């Protein structure tokens, strides 16, 4: 089964600093989702990547999928306290079955100090 | 506004007392799913549904039931809850499971405590 490893597990940064969160898959990724979760709340969709080398940006958050489609990174530029939360990467299934279950990493807890 | 709603958001109950967590989506999505989230274990799928009257087990189905009588609703039923079902539950939906590239929408979560 596919496994996703996220690093770091937690991260504390000063407001205004840049940061990167990584997500590594044991198998080729056919679709990689990034979500943000406030503690104890729902998952907010950030971005989805499908093609090797693909890069997407939304406001100050940029996500990339490497050419081999086994690693993705999430980069936040000039972090703000509103960026604080848990970031989760999720992999779409790599087969054509009927279950579109996302396999998630354990998450990265981001704290942004003002 | 496109959304997945869940009710209740918080629930404290006792062992053995049947309960239902409702999930509804307003996007006409075929695929719906339930996950539970536990510290150290991450998100795990409980059940999923491809369409009305079509449901199947996920990774951790024991102790749960689901039904899909209408396209928009996918309730999660705990016939006899036990303390090990204390968790944060999420409902999710997406448009077309066989066409990758569709966003999965998640509900706000239901925090269940079973004493």
C-alpha cells in the first residue's frame, strides 16, 4: 500500500520567514493533494498536483511535484500567523478502482510566532 | 456555496447508545466517504459510496454502518458505540472518482466522545 511521509513533523517559525514542508511517497503519485487543517476542524483544500514537474501557487503558498512524481513540497513565503495549522498531503489512488480514497501523511504542525 | 455539512459537530455519548452522524453535500457528487482521524494514526477511511445504494468498506469499517438512499446524504451509524470509537470524523465527497483531478471536499468534522 502507498505510504506518505511528511517532514518535518512540526515547525515553528517567526512571522515573515519562509518555510518548506515535504511529502515523500513510497510509490509514484498519480495525484497529490495538499490540505490545511486548523486544530480539531475540517480540512481546507489548498492545491492538487498531477503532472511531474507541476507547480501551483495560491497567494503565498506554492506547491511542487517533482519530475519522478514521488515527492512534493509546499513552500510558504513570508509566513503569517494565519498560516498556522496542520498541513496534510494526500495521495490519490494509483489504480483505476472505484474507491477514491486519499492516503494521507501524518501531517506537519506549523506554528507562526508574531 | 459548495459545501459538505455534518451534524452534530460535537457529541458525547455513552457506550451502547446508538447514534447517527449525518453528512450532506450540495454539489451533486457521486462519491462520498467517511474518515476518522486519530492522533498518531492520521486519517483512515471507514466506508465509501460510489453512488446511491452502492457502498463498500474502507480500511476500518468494524462497528460502523452507512447508507446511501439519496445522492446528497451519507449518514454514518454507530449501532453500539464503544470508547475506541472516540475520534474526529470527517465526511468527504468528490465528483467523479474515476477521473482523477477532482477536488475532494471535506466536512467540518464531528468530534465524538464515547464514555
